[in-house]
């Protein structure tokens, strides 16, 4: 039997290695005594134990990894969503970006040419907090996925025999993301969706916009309720709040999102106050807009 762990931007391969090493050490597997001595270099290639680990989404991805899907024992995958919701490469990003309040992990069977649509052996739910970032949710799911995997593998015959096909209701897709996803169109993003986008991309890509032709990165976000501010202007309008010491940006619908740090292209990230002193104060307030 093989075990596959999908590795993306938010899951460095070395982190996944230590999670899997911990999981494998708890199982009664042939060659278990050598697991504690495995290194990251040998982990996906060592044949001294029966459970082989394949890393997809890394520079070690190879056609050979796909060929073993024809193995008679099949393959299990720990997928970071409650399938059939968020099938695809970036389930955590899409769950947070869509404002989901719950997600989870699915232990599923993979067959050739049937990625993310195989039978479900087990699932576990977790809550997504209103301020949880991609890193927060990834860490929760890493723990939940590791524990659920151990549970399944300890009674694999039973879980495998009782695996259930995925339903046809509630299917959504989570395609691979690109840096361009982080570029903000202020006319199209309300405060809730912008804050969700920032949380979803945290640790992967930055939220970006333009200040008079210069690209800037928006960091350390906080959502503000409409009644807390009195800015009445078009989306993209910015001010510096001396109270919160943040750059506040008007979003579609009138809501605001604040940012504590700004990264100007070619420069190190600076505080919102430094951005105000170095850039905003040198222009008329009528020109204080992100585009």
C-alpha cells in the first residue's frame, strides 16, 4: 500500500516529513524499527518498510509516482477538505477565501485517473475561526489528518471495506492558485471578501495593489466595521489612522480593511506610519488612492 501527501506552498516538504514520520512511528509496520532513523532525503525512497510515501507538488514529482497508482493495493490520500467540497490542488485557500466556517480532512482511496473523487474511508471536521489564516487552518488540519490517518491504518481492513463513494451534491473545485490571485480590484472586493482573501493567501502570496504606478504589498490586515469610520469615498481610497496606526482602505460597499505594514516594490516592508510619512504626505489627499 502507498500513502500520498499533497504538498503545496503552505506545506514545506520538511514539515510534512516530520508529521509523517511521527504518524508512521505509531503504526505496527514491517521495518518499523528503521523509521526513527530515516532522513528527509531517504524518506520517499527507502524500501525497508511497506508504507511508501510519495510527495506530490514538489520538485521530486515524477511520472513514476503516477505509475504506481496501478499497484494492486491502491493508494490512500489525506485531502485537506470535506470532500466532495473543494476537490483540487488548493482546498484550504479556497475554503477560507469563500468564507467557509467549517472544513476538515478526508482519508480517501485513489484509483488511476480518479484524483479527489475516490471513495471516502473517514472524515474529520474542524472549525475555521473568523480570523484564522491559511497557516492556522493548515496546522489544525495537519494534526487532525495525522490522527485520522493513524486511526484508519490501525483498522485499515474495516475502514476500507466500509468506504463510501462521494456524493453528487455539494461538489466544488479548488484549482491551483497563482500570485495574480492576490491583486486587488477595489471595485469588486467588499471588506469581507478582501479580508478573507488576505487570510487565505497568508504565508503563500501577498495581497497587492498599485500606488500611483508602483506596486505595493499589503500586510497584517484587520477588518473594520462601517460604523467605526467615517470615510465616504470611492473604493481604493486610503487614509492613515493615527488611532489604529494603520492604512485604512475603502472597499466596495463602503467597508474598510486596515493594514499595519506596506511593502513598496524594491524596498523592505515598512510600517503604515512610515508609508504615510514617506509617500502619502507628499501628495494631496485627493490623490490618496490605491488602484
